């Protein structure tokens, strides 16, 4: 039972544990969410103004950034040092998507003092691959897949504007994406240059060899 106004409410949580809580149901749900710390990035990564965003299976990275900031704020206000904080687990199964959406999430993961663990539950492809390899610890289920490539661009406008965009994309790939991949793996610069214009598919064993992940999961307890 719960009331609309703030009052003593009774909730049952998994394990048949009954709690008397001085808050509304929504407040209690948010409290459980902070305890849980499981986030999900499934489907294509889009912006809110994408025409296809409302289709089933689309995700907004900005929502996850907001949650990561919320967990960090709670831990900071509790006076917890980084090594004392409960990790955030980010489960990813995505074909990729908008690069600006993806890199705001990458920046949040890297700047987070609360460790973010990433788990490949099906596929890390394109933008989601770059996000996945950013985790403090990185896991993969046994038959997940990985795809590293140079992405796609859709450019329109005058010839000069198209040239400007192509030049910027080339610079971003060389200065940002390449550095990110090399910083989060043991792949050499020569290896990257040889495969960067290809569709470089990997199985978990390949990703482990390049140190894109830290562990292949056979027991779900490792990622729960």
C-alpha cells in the first residue's frame, strides 16, 4: 500500500522482505534504483530529435549520463572514496548510433569516480563498441560479438560544406577515436591503421586478446 502524500508506507521487496518506509512509492522506487545501480543500453543510440527515435529499441545515452551523475552525487555526498563506492553496471547490446550521443556517455564513464563496469550481453558494434571498452572493468557473455570500424557519415549541402565535414570527420577519427581505442586496449597503432577502414569483427576470445575486455563470463554471478 502507498498513499499519494508522504506518509508511512509498507512495501514488499524481492525476498519477501517487508519494510515500513516514510516516503511515497516513487521515492521508494528511486531509493531502490540507487541501491541497484544497473543501467541498460539496448538498441540504437539516438538523439531525441531523430525521426526514428520513437521506434522500439532506441536508446538515449543522455539518460544514462544523468544516472551516472546521480550515483556520483550520492556517493560524494555520502563522503565515500572511489574505492569504497558500489560499482555501476552498464549492460550493452547495441548496433551503435550517433557519435555525439555516444561520446558524452564515454566522457561520463571516464570522469566518473564511481567505477562503471560494462557488460556485453549480445553485441558491441560501432559506437557501442567504443562505449563498452571504456568501462573500469569489462565483461562479455560467451557468444557476444564485437565490431570496430570507421563508422558512417551522411553529409549534404554545398561542395565546400561537404569538404569541411569530411575533413572534420577525418580529424575526429584520427585524434579522438583512434586514441580512444589504443588507450583502452593493447592493440598497436600499426594494427589499428591496418584494420580501421575494414569491418573488424571479433568474438570474445579476440576481444580478450586485444584487451578490449577483461573477462568472458560463464557464471552470471560475476555480472549481477
